């Protein structure tokens, strides 16, 4: 005689009222941590730059990254005219630097240690990684512009930890509690160092 199949009771579906206002959406986006980058260039005899938390890798071939910039930005129009644009991944001790890059335009690089490439890319010292890029394409995306940047040079840094932006505040990575023995050491079938 077979045992009767018992089905777990599925709770009744209760439709939640739709909530889609700017404040709730910003809070929801904030639950996903992101790194922070400085985007900078020497343009027309001036240092121009911004901080961005919407940076991501896009492609290895061709080598592309992206950054989203508010379409109301007064800085992006100058950056897009640069020969080369520098992207510096901020280290976990750069929280003050990030705030400075979001401040008055003429003070954004005051007192900071940086290098300028021959094409004008501004690269911050002590960054986790730096990318010298060229503007590849721009895509209008709602209230932002997604800038696709082609990488022409990269410095992978020396193992510093990145600054993290999470829930409208800066944070640091915490690796305590991770058991490396439980990880197989691969991502997409490739060894991770």
C-alpha cells in the first residue's frame, strides 16, 4: 500500500499595495552595496571630477566599464570632452575624499595626491585600482546617462580594500565569518586568487 502524498499548505496570496515612490526606491537601491570611484580628468587647464557609486565592469573584450551620471550633472559635460578619463576605485580610507569629490567643483582635488596621464586622465594615489579610459558611448537612461568607457590602461593596485557605499553610508568589507574551506576557489570555472 502506498503512502498518501501530503502537500504543504501554501499560504493565501495577499497582494501588497504597490509602493513606488522615490524615497522607497532609493531605500531599496541602498540595500545593495556598491563600491565608490573617482572619475576625473584634466580638461581645458582645469581638474574636473566626480564621485560615483554606480560603477561596474562591463566587458573584457573590448575592455569596458560603465558609470552612471545624473543627467543634470554640471561636471559630466566637461568630463566627456576629456582626451582620457581616469577612474579610481576608492580605498576604505577614502571616505573623506569621496565627500570632497561631491563638494564644490573648484575644491574637489585640493590637497589630494594624484597623477595625470598624458591624455589628461586624473588617477588618485592609494586607490584600490585605477583605469585610464576613453569615452566609448553614452546611453540615456531615465534621469541618468550611462557612460561606457573603454579601458586603455589599468593598475590593479596592491590589495587595498575598497570603500563600500551601503544604505546611504560608507562601510568597509568584513571577511570574518567566511569559511574559505567551503568555497571552491572558482568563479565562472576560473581560479580566484
